[in-house]
C-alpha cells in the first residue's frame, strides 16, 4: 500500500459520459496520488489551472492524562501518546514543479446492483501551470455487490461482539487477556520497527560518511 498524497480539485474536471450521469459534486471527492513527488500525505491543490501545495507547520505535544485514559483499550494507544498541533498553514504556488502525475478517487455504488468506480486523471504541469488534464479512459469498475455483502457480514460480527461484551465472563476475558496481549504485540512491533530503522541508518548513511571521510582524495 504505502503512503500517498492528497489532491484537492477546485476546478472543473473532465468526465466521461458515465461519470456525468452520477450527479456528484466532484470538488468534494477525496483524491489521492502516489506519483507527485514524495508520498508523504501532503495536500496539493488544482485551482485556476495551477498547482498549489498546502504547507503546514506545527509541533508535537503529549496528550493529557484524561485523553490517555480515553485511549485505554485502544490497540494504538502506545503510538497515540502525542498529537500534532498546527501552528501555520498556507497554500504555495508550485511554480518550481514540472512533471506528470496521475490521481484518482473512489465512487461507491449505493445498492447491491450498483457499481463502484475508480476513475483516474492524468495531469501535466509545467512550471506550476496545468497544461493538460485528462481522464484515463480505461479506469477500474467493480460491482458493488461483494463490497456491500462484506459490509453486512462485518456489521453482523460487530453486533455479535457487542452482545458478547454484555456477558461478564467474556468481558473479563477480553479486557484482561485479549487486549493486553494485543497491546503487547503492538509494543513489540513498534520497538522492532525503530530498531530496524536504526540498523538501516547504521548500515548505510553512517558507513558512507565514515568511508568518505577516511578515503584519501
């Protein structure tokens, strides 16, 4: 999967005949791309045939004891101990960018007989100006049936879980056996992730710097 960037569309998009019949506000859709510079969940904006980037500055701070208490039982509690606080946000015209990227969204059907659409668009930018914006002809389509039936099954399982939690024995088992083991597993995974990153840092950047320093010129 990997990370991606967001794209906000604040201008008209080219649509094929099928998409035109969906009667949607395409400016409200959530668009994503993995081809616009580094995929780091940055937001870009298409407006007035120009490419803008949403620059966000901020800092991290620890959450309060009350918030930590609310997160108790959350499998991500160990990595949600800090929050990002936004200090400044501005939209910058990317006149330094020249390139081509694809972006797309997902439009789900409302009924089992409906269709899920995954349209993509191709955008060509030169010095921050959009020179070409076209829809990809052969975009993906699926029947909504499998997705909706799967969602129905998940809803049933959730309802069963809620009913089980009404039983004191199961609730004790879940709260004091399942969840602690789950949190411990995430804790170990997090430590292993940082250890791996540290080893990679030692293997490559540090070694290269040492070799460069020691190699005669």
